[in-house]
C-alpha cells in the first residue's frame, strides 16, 4: 500500500513538473514571439523615420526647382516686355501735365465771371412805365429769397393808385417795363391824335377788347390811337358809358407820361391834352365844312 501511495505521489509530482515545464516552455515561446514582434516594430520605425525624413528633403528641392524656373522665366520675360512699356508710360505721363495747366488756366476765368457786377437797366429814383399801371417810380432795389432762390427785385411805387409792385430785375424788360418816352416819340403820338378816327365795323365787345389791350400794352402810340378813335366833340353824338370809360383811361395814361416827361402836374397835363383835342376837332370840322362848300360851288358852276 505504501509503495502504491508513493508511486501515485511520484506520478502526481511528475505530472506537475511536466505541466510546469510545459507552461515555462509556452511562456518562453510567447516571450520569444513578443521579442520578435518588438524587434520588428523597432526595425520598421526607423524605416518610417527615414521615409519621413526623406520627404522634407524632397520638398525644398522641389521648391527650389520651381523658384528657379519661375525666376528664370521672369528674367527671360522682362526683357521682352521691357521695350514697349517705357515708351507707352512716358506718353501718358506727358499728356497729364499738359492737360493740368490748361484746366488751371480755365478755372480762374470761370470763377472771375460771376464776380463782375451786374448792370441794371433801371436805377433807384427813376420814373418808368409799367404796361398794366402806367408811370411809376423805382424806390428801392431789394434781394429776397423766394422758393429757396435769391431774387433781385425793383420796388416800383404808383402814387395815384397807392400801389407797390415788385418786379424781378432780370425780367423787367421782358414784362414790358420801359423808360419814359423821348421827344421824338411824343411828337409822333401827338400827330396820331391829330389824325382822323379809324373805327372798325365790328361789334363793340370785340373793339372794346382791342382798345383795352392797347391801353395795357405800355406802347404810347397804341394809347394815342385809342384816344383818337374814342374822342367825341360837343357836336358829335354822345358816347356810351363803356366808350367814355375807355377814353378817359387812355387819356389819363397818355397825360401822365407827358406830365412825367415835361415835369408838370398830371391834372394840368390832362387839361392841356383835352384842349389840344378840342382845337384839333374844330380845325377838322372847319376843314370839312370848307371842303363841302368847295364841292357845292364846283357843282353849281
């Protein structure tokens, strides 16, 4: 029994030793495999490092070659384009300095023009004739801002009508404002009222419009024509109210201008003009009667 127990114990020990030896062998194999794997990794890593190190060396070489190519291209390209460039640039540069002095000379002339004083057609204190109102006096010249723009205005006063009129200086002549008539124009107007009346055979309403337009035209000759056509002597038939009104308006307009020229009173000028018309009517009547008598004598003979 003891021998069998010993044999079993020995067998167990042998089996245990076998297992431990196998384990050790297996562990040594695993270590060897791991060592080989590590040696492979170590060997491959330097190769990768060398590969990575080679790349930076290759990049600078490529850059250098590119740069040399580019610089070489530019060096060869510059001489080709260099010849026309200097010729074109001086022409453009030379043209600018020539244009600049011309503009500099022209600017002072344009700036100096507005600085010149404006010549006004009429002066303060001067008597003028405005078409719709007759003789007036310029009392002032003012500047006023109207609708955001400055306007220079004549201030014209009409004493009899108690009226003040503001006329732009740049449009006064366009609106018919003028100076008083001279001697030659007055003599011509007096010859007109001495002539025979020229009455159109039209309706009175149309003739009245024409007379009113002549009175407000500002023309002394046109006003004299109205006085001549609408005057009635004592021996002639009476006028209608509208005819009488237009005649007095034309007579007063003409008399005021004559008074301003002769420097007399308006009423005195109206009286002198009325007397002149009456004398002229008597002369015309006497001349007509004499012509009728001569015609009757010729028939009797």
